[in-house]
């Protein structure tokens, strides 16, 4: 059954939203003011599939990628840039307002830079025993095969070819594969997951492919298959050798932008605690001017951070410790020696740690977040305990998606 709808606004996941009988109906790839034809989505009464745009928005533009609306990677390539940027900033404004958090939101900073420096590709055997390597479709586990992705950093050149080459022999084990590829200064770092244990002959085949594609390192579930050269990146004046499958900010520009905002908001601190520190994108830069104690549950990341700090001259003392801050948040007595705390948790936020910060006397807290909803929850805890939210800066390193990051400063 075909329906005709008029789109009211774009929702927080990038879908067009029509209001019908007081209810919200979500339509991917539709824009405000458009009149469209849609069809039902079985099992989802509040969603529709876009069939045709009858009256297009003047802000609609042609998407630049042939996989757009098929691949699930990008939600928005069809919206004029100024309107897109305003929508992304407004998501932060509206979420803070709903949580009664009063703070002016800075203009959105674009931090896409040269593009994504890390991707996860999926390899599956499709119908008729045809190998598929690519991204998953929106709202599905179906793999959309790709041989080109225009939002990648040029440093990932060759990544797709390498993924296809590695998947071809591995798919014979009959298991779905996830192939994480990270751009480093010394070449591509690849970690393959899902294959399970492999016989020596298969390991030899993978080693040959790693040599052929000149990978810096190839690992399987974090276990080394071949390393031609250590995969390293520069963080400030330090050089970090990445653990297999290591988390990094999606773009180089994104990391540099977030780190600069954090440093500016900690600029008078002499001793900083960096919570959820990863491999040290903040800690290693902050250590140029302040002592830093860094905490993260990822022991490999903590070790990499500590080695980089120890081998870099000119830094203030850095101490890195493995600690699960969800189960064992830093308590007020442990926090009293710091001038500032930086915390950058995963998408679920850091409610337990926020409650301990709220009970402490830390003068400055700098929050970095990739999820404005959980940030608002944690910020509410800090504000209710007497902190004032002094600044909020949204950052867009995931251009063409609904994801927005931010850096906020709280002070007593």
C-alpha cells in the first residue's frame, strides 16, 4: 500500500520524520518539507520505505557515492551542507534543553579532514556461493560488496583490495569474518576476527598475502600472523605502537580537534587524570605541560601508552594504569590530588564515574563524548552536585552520519 507523506523534520538518527495523527513516522533519506511516496516496512509500524520524492526540498543535493542508500555506512549525503551542519548542532542543543542543562553551544567544528582512517569490513558468502566483502546494509546483516569508499583517508588506499584478498581463502572455513583495517604511519594494520583456529597451511597463505599487499601487520583475533614493520602513529611528540585491533578516533583531524579542545580546557592544570585514556590521544599531548595519570580497562592500550611516554623526551611524568572504571571508578579520596579530570567514555557514558566526580572536590572536569544522550545524563549528575557547565563544543568527525561528538568543560 502506497502512502503520501509530508516530512516535518529530520530526526536524531538522520531519518525524515512525518507527523501522522500525532504519531512520528520515520522515512530514511527524506528531507524537511518534502512530499513523498512511501511503502510499509513489515514489522515496523512507525517506519516507511521511500519510494519516490514528489516534491523535493530545495536543500536536496545529489549524493556523491554510488553505494549511498544501499550501504548502511552513511545516513546523509543528500542534504545541503549548511542545513546538515545546523541539524547536527541542533541535536546537541535540543538534548541539553530536554535535560535542563543551560549552556550556550558553540558552532559545530568539522573534523572529517581527509576521511576515515579505520574501517571494519565484513566478509560473508552470499547466494550462489559468491563472496561478498563490504559494509552491512542499513538495519540489516546483509553485506553490500564494495570496491571503493569515497569517505576514506588516502592512507587507506589498498585496504579494500587487501580485505578481499584475505577473505577469499578464509571464507572456506565457513564462518562470517570481520576485518578491521587501520591506517598507520608505517602501513595498514589488519586484524581478522571470526575465523577461529587455523591450520598452519592457512597461516602461511595469509602471511604471503600480507607480504603481497605490504601490510604493516596482520593479526588474527589479536594473535600475530605477520609483522613487516611495527604499526605506529604519532600522538603529539610521542610515537605509539598500536596494539592489535586498537581503538582510535575515526579521523586524524577528529583526534587533533578533540585533543586541542581538551588541552585548552585543561591549560592551567598541573596534574591531570585521564579516564578512559585508550592509547593516549589526550594524555600524551597533555603531558607536554602537566603530569598525567591515565586509566583504561584495555591493558594493551595502557601498555602502549606507557611505553610511548617513557620513550619520549620532554614530557612531564606519565603513569598509566589498567582499571575497569565501570566497576571500579576513581573515588573522591583518589581524586583529590588532581587539578583536572578528563573523561572520554564509550557510547554508554560513565554514570558510575560521574557520580564519584560529583562527590569529589575536583575543580575542573572536561568531558568528551560520542553520545549526546548519555553525556547529558552524566552532565546532569555533575551540575546537580554544584558544577557549572561552562562550554560545550560539538565536533563532526563522522560526516554524513547522525553521530556527533562534543567536548564540555565543568568547573566548581
